[in-house]
C-alpha cells in the first residue's frame, strides 16, 4: 500500500498473502482481522450488492496503485471479506 509498510508472504516464488496495519478507513473500534480477498469482475458492483443485501461497507471501493480496485465489507452475520478486481484482469 502506498505510504504504508506492507509485508508480502510467499510460498516459493508465488505471492500468497500480505500483512499490514489496520487501514485508516476502517471504522474506529473494529477489531483486527485476517482479510480474505475474493476475485471479482467489478468491486463497485459488489459493494452496491452488499449494501442492498443488508451488509456494511467497511472500506469503500478503492484503487490500489498498480494492483486493482477493492472494497471490504461485513455481511449481516458479521463476517468480514474483501472483493478485489485485479488491474491485469481488467486490461485483458
């Protein structure tokens, strides 16, 4: 993330995860969590659907330079997930 330390986790040469501090966009009082990303075609559409289905957006759809666009949300049962559209997929 631009301006923030980000540690990449690898399995061999393959990037499989990362660790960073809690983003400032996350509401105060939110407990730390492991963030799971689901690859989608349209992060903005996912955010709209989440709200329509009673979920809560924790991080609005946001561009990650040279990576893609993502949003983080909480479903009505309290589970936290992120949806991401990778830049290289959008360019294909």
